[in-house]
C-alpha cells in the first residue's frame, strides 16, 4: 500500500469531520457507536500489527456497516454495497454487448483507491455467476495492486465456501476476521 494510504490510515484518531465530506451521510455513525473491538482492530491493521484484508461478519444491525463507513470517512471514501456494484456490472456487460461505452465504470476507482469497503457480500445467502465473478474480480484487483480492503457480510466465515467456493472463502478469510455480536441496534 502506498505511503499516502498508510498516512491516511494512521490519522484515524485525528479525524476532523469539519474538513471531510462523508459518503452516505444519512447513515449516522458517531465514534461512540463504533465497536471497541473494531477501533482496536483497525488501529492494529493501520499500524501493521494485523493482516489485511479485514473480514467483518455478524447478524444484521450489529454495526458492521456503521464501522465500515466510519473507516471510509477517516481514510478513503470508496464504499460499495455488493448489490450496487452488481448493477454497475450488469450495465457494463449490457452496453459492452451493444458496443457502447459505460461512463460510470467503477473499476478504475476500485483499483486506484488505497482503501475500499465492499459491503453486503452474499446478502441473500446465495450467489449468481455475476456476483461470484464480480466479487472475485474485486478481490483480485485489490490484491494485484496491493490495496487493502474491508469485506462485510452477514455470513459466518464457515458458510462462505458453501455460498461461493473455496477460492473466495480463502481470499476473504486470509487476513483478520472480526465478528460483530449481539442483537440488532436498528
């Protein structure tokens, strides 16, 4: 990861919201709502004491997305819910078949951003070929360009191989894994 990316990761503690424009600002995420385990884990990741990528899993409403968005606010604003990325992939494929250019291609940003969050992985408990291909491409592009990522899912890590396959499960679980427990906070 480039030094600039590490510098942004390390300024986690000194984030000044007045100077930053949060993405998906309508989703509240004050620091006091963040999981202490997440803050500690993110600090370990940012300072090289833990291994990337970070896989966050747990039940709905347990704070995974809130923590992922808070990390984006403080580090780099690249956040994709899997369903939205899949919509873009469908548009890219449809326009490509017609020989048209798709101006909102997300892949340059996915490749260039030093930090990215991919949320709602396997949100329906099953996958399509498009979801499988898109997830694999996302992970491979991030790895190929030495970029870090947070992956968020409601699926338990032991279910990832059943829903996707061994390659995807291995790539998602090869780094740090953080479970979010408890009842929904919604």
